[in-house]
């Protein structure tokens, strides 16, 4: 065969191999990069959910504090005003509004069969009729009858009721208002102090959901948008009657029914409605690559069902895919350059094959030796870097010993050992979600001055266990640890001990959590504590749901959870979950 034909055949074979190899590599790279992006977005969605859960829990506490604050304002207003509204001037309410730093003060009176606003610091609030106010009217009627308010929403205190955050009848542009109503029978009117959107939104700007959205976007440059969707109302048209209540012909926005719960919704796609419904129905995240404003993006719709929020919602993230497309375009350019280079090189190679095989072998051997030397040099640099850090520590310890700073030396060594222990223990948990939970609880325990320890002797890669969702494992342990932290928080510092033990045994995953308790518990208490609503706490915040949730999740996996008194004033919870590798 002639050199020409041999060269053409050789070049054709090389080109075919390169084409097949690059095609496979192109699509595998695209799939891998997309999968990595999906994993990152899923993890980010979980982080946002946890943050929003904490915000919702804080909001509920804040709402109770706002209700109590409004009641205190009403008591102060009652003491400053005559008992008859006819003896009160609107200017008096305006002065008291400034004094007590509320948005508005209004007085409601019964006129015939109607309940009407008769005096107010805001002229637009006068002569409002509560006839069509639903639960608000029921609450006002019960207050006038000196009854305890029994409507399902809002906060009820003595002679007082505060509704949930809602729109304003007199100011439709104010979407977030907290209304309080006080009546004890000593006046002929109900006192209605109000906090409006401007005051309430100050909280969200500092630590609310919008703050979380802003910080997350700032720390993730490829993330374009974060949206909290309300799946109950998102598919409805904007003029649907369920979005408003009507008072005296004025539409008031129902804040709880809004389509967008937090964040912005500018990256719209026609498929969004069906994708959100699908995510809720399947109870799993839905990924959707698309193009918006000539930009390739990847969307995720992450459904959330949490015990800490009023109703389920969907987290929507929009991520820029330009990185993936730029990487693939760069790969295509490299491929073209490789084709050209290989073509030229192949022709030259054919020529030099006949010039001397031995010289080619020597050149290859030399190249291999140079690459090996470069790799060894890189390895030595890395080793020197590690040795440098160790030398710094040893030099510091040596100087401190020479200066006879023994206590400081002991403290420095202890901190160095503790840092190494914490890092190594978390790294070897073998489960990213569980490692994150342990890290979070360590931080919480330090802030609450709780001595939280743990021993985890689990499989090398706990994520290989099938049939056990990471989110459920985190919920089980998270609720148990939170319950233990709450229990020991009220004790003396030396008694605030919580210990978690975890290990695998045959086909079982076992966790044992122990902590001190403030009072003795009977066997009846130990059996009842896993039922919904049972709680030993009297602060009105804990609803006895944590252990009930743990019990439900454990039963879902056909496992067991139990509690026993393991020592003097010490309780131990044991969770056993069957696992299959």
C-alpha cells in the first residue's frame, strides 16, 4: 500500500475515532454538568426551606408579641379616654397614636344592628361598616357580648382579639396590617390599634423571607431569581374574587391568598402553572430547562410541606445555564482545533514513522519522564505546604513553652486538637445531610450554652442505603435534638447535657439520644408523649408535635421509637430503622 493511501486511511480512522469520542464526551459532559447543577439547586432549595421554616417560626412568635403589644396599647388608650365615644375627639386619638407609636387608632361602636367605626386618627377609617368582614365581624360581636373570641384565626387574649395580617379596608395599597380589638365592657366602644405595612415590613427587611432571598442571590452569582409560589392560588386569574374582600365598595387584598409569597417573579414561562401543580402532586422537585430573554436557564420547582408554615408552598429557582453552554462551546472549539492539529500531526507522523521508529520512542519516553517529573514536583509542593502549616503550629507551641506560658500552651493545643476533632468527625459522618444537621446543632448548642456531644459509627457511605430519605432522617433527628435542647435550656448550665449515639447493627440503623429532664415522668407520660398534642411545656409555644412527627416518620419505615428513664433525671430516646444496602 502506498504512503498516500496509508496516510488517507490512517487520517480517516483517527478522524472517525475523534468524532465518536467527542460526541460521546460532549453529551456526557452536558449531562454531567446539568446533573451537578440540579444537585446544587436541590441543595440550595433545601437550605432556603430550612431558613424560611425558621423565619415562619419566628414570625409566629413575633405575631404573638405584636398582639400583646397592641393589647397593651389599647389598655393605655382606654385609661386616657372618656368611657363614651361621643365625648372623644379625633384629635385625641391622633395624639395617642403618636404617643404609642402605632399606625392608627380607631373606635368601633354598636349602632343599631351594625358595628361601625365612629372615631379614628385617620379620617378614612371613619364610618366603616363591619357587616361583611367575616371572622372580624364575628370577633367584634363576641367582644361586645363580653365573650371569649372563638374564631379559628388570629390571637385571643383577655378582652382582646387580633386578626392575622391582612389588607386594609380604607387603604387598599397597604397589604400587611395587624389589627387589634379590645373591649372589657367599661366603655361603649371597641378600641382598635393598628400596625400597617411600613412597620411590619421593617422586620422582614432585617431577618424575614425577603432578607433570606436577597442574601441567597448575593452569594450565588449564577442564581437569577428566587420565588415562593402559593400553589393554592397561583393558577387563578388575577381578578378572582378569592384574592379580595370588599368593604364599602373598596377591595382589600387578602394577604394570605397572594400568588407570590416571597421573592420576585419576572422569569415567567407558560409551563410554570402545570409544573408547579406537578411538583405538588408528585411531592418531588421538578427541573425544567428553558430559554428566557434569549438566555438559557434551568428552573427548579421544589414543593414544601412543613409543620411550621400555614400551608404548603413551592420554592422556584432560576439558574443561569450560560456556564454549561460556554463550556460546551469551548469544547467544540477545542475539538475543531484538535481535528486540525491531529490532521496535520498525522501527516507529519506518517512521514516520521519512516524516518525512524527508535527516535520516536526516545521522544515519547522523554516526554513521559518530563510529565512524571512535573507531577512529582507538584506533589512535593503540596507536601511542603502541609509541612509548613505543621511547622507553624510546632514553632508557636515551642515559643510559648520557652516563655513558660504553660496554660496558654495547653489552651492552644486543646483548641488545635478540638478543631481537628470536629472537622474529622463531621467529614466522616458519611452523609451530607446528616453532617449538615450535626454541624447546625453544634452551632445552636454553643449559642444556647448546651453541651452537645455525639458518637456516630455508621456505614462509610450512608447515602448508599436505599429506602431511607435523607429529609426524613434529618426530620427525625432534628425533632429529637430540638426537643432535647428545649428541655435542658431551662436548667443550670452544668445540667445542659445532650448526647447522640448512632450506629448500624446488621440491617438496622440505631440512634439513641439522652438528656436531663426537669421533672420525673411516669410510664404513662412516656407512652403518651408520642401522641399529637401532648407536651410537658406550659409556655404556650410548644404544641407537642415534635415527638408525634418522629413517631409517624419512624412508623412509615416500619421502625420503632421508644423512651425510657435511663438514670437519675435522665431520659433516653431510641430510634431503630430497618435499612437495606
